[in-house]
C-alpha cells in the first residue's frame, strides 16, 4: 500500500497546485460518506467522512479515461476539517467533530430502549451542524450491521487477491497500479467461486443469511465506493469494510503487531466476545501471519482459517513452515471449492447450497 500512499500524496499536491494556479474556490455541496459500521443491542461503531461532492458518476461502460478521472477525484478528495456533526440513533443524540482528514468515528454504548429488534441493518442519521456550510438541514444516513441472535459465527475476510484480483505481488506492483487507476468496479475481476463460498458462509446451516461478514483491508478509504459497488456487482455479502486512512502513518501508530489490519480484526473479535469466527485471506502478503497471531490470542474462537494460494512456491513453503512451527489450524487452498469441501466437513456450510450457488 506504500505505492498508493505515494500516489495519494502526489495527487493531493497536484490538486492543490491546480486550484492555486486557477484561483478557484471550493465548489460542490457537502456530503457525508457512509462507511458501513457495526454494533449490537447496546453499542455501536460508526464511521464516515465529511467531503465536498466531487461529482463522481460511474457506469459499467466507463472508459479507462473516465475511470482515471474518477480515481483522481477519489484520491484528491476535498475533506471538511473539524466539522460539527449531530448523530441520531432513535431517541439518542450525539455531537461529535470530524478530524483534520474529515473522518469521524462514533463508538458508544446505547440504551436498550432505543434498540430496534429484528433488524440486521440499522440506520443512524447524521446532520452537519455548521452555519458556515450551506447544507440546509440535509440529513445523511449511515448504516450499521447488528448480527442477529441466530448467527453461528462471523466471517472476517481480506479483499486484495482474496476476493478481488489485484496482483499485489506483481513486479514493482505495476499491475496493482494499473488495476487501481484504470479499472472501474465492473471491470475488476472477482476471484472464482468467491461469491458461492461467501454466500454459503453467510447462511451457514441456517435457512436465512444470518452470519455477519466483515471485510478488512489495507486499501484506502478513498476506494470505499468502488469496493462497495464491486461487492454488489459480484453478488458478495454486504458487510462492513474496515479500510485504512492514509493520514494515519503520520499520527497514531497501530498497537497490534501486524499493523492496521491486525488491529481491526482484534477490534471486531473483542466486539463480539461470544461469537466464533472464520478468517479468509491469501498467501500474497501477511494474512497467514496475522491470522496465526489472532488464533493465538483467541484459540477457542477461530473455527477456520482459509488462505487462498497465489501460486508462489516460496510463499507456499513459508506457510507450510508456519503451520509446522506453530501448529496453526490453517487450510491452504487452491480455490474456494477446496475451501467449501473443508468447511462442509466441519459443518460450517451446506455443500449442496454452495454447488447451487456456483
């Protein structure tokens, strides 16, 4: 992700330089980007970002040039610093402020009286409370997931080269850069059989999709809308995406051993102390080591680890050494059909449903 960080910095410099040369003022209405959150009957974790709308309009027929322009707008975001916000969840009201990158986070307990029973996805209302900004009392909606009581387990998945082909291990990461800049959500390639496997996990052994799915990645929040569209287009389960803020490397360092992804997984695990989890990643980078560390911390709550083999002999040998040296219950798979067979043997999914979903 260092390459994307450098790209973001370059685009930011170019954007500010162009604005200075043209003497242009900020234009466009204010918006609140809705980053799907999560919670329970008595607490909630919400995240969003206050931005000026840069008019990103996407279509499955977008050309590479249009896609490049949209990505320029994504990485050259016009954040609103220290905006005052009012957040409503039922009858409860909260007042917070966005940070210097425009992000805001609300992690707070809730009263039981305001609990909306039976709804898997719930809504909070966000209003920008700043007389200097012309928002005319517009109310924005932020969604969050509450796993239902019937949930057997949760799923935490990586994104890059786990469900979305990014070629992060390519030489000098040139393919990664090409995919990121020139391919829209419709042209991004999903990993084969991912939809059937993830949908099967979402159902588990239930008659409805009750198991929560979380996506944790080092990808930047700037790509959030593209990733949400990718999930929708490829029939992957809707679930909170925990991405990375490019501004953080200059501020607070992550407390977890393997950085922000590891820290986000521990945050989810701690949020649902009675829920076991299945972890899914790939062998391209640090997923096996992150998941081994999580399994070490929560030995009784990790009921499956599936690592998609990116077909590198060197990485495969290292993972086999990790399994041998640590005894980690990790399953290295060539494809999601192999993962589905293993998961069905553990009674995690219905294999017949998986085959029907292919």
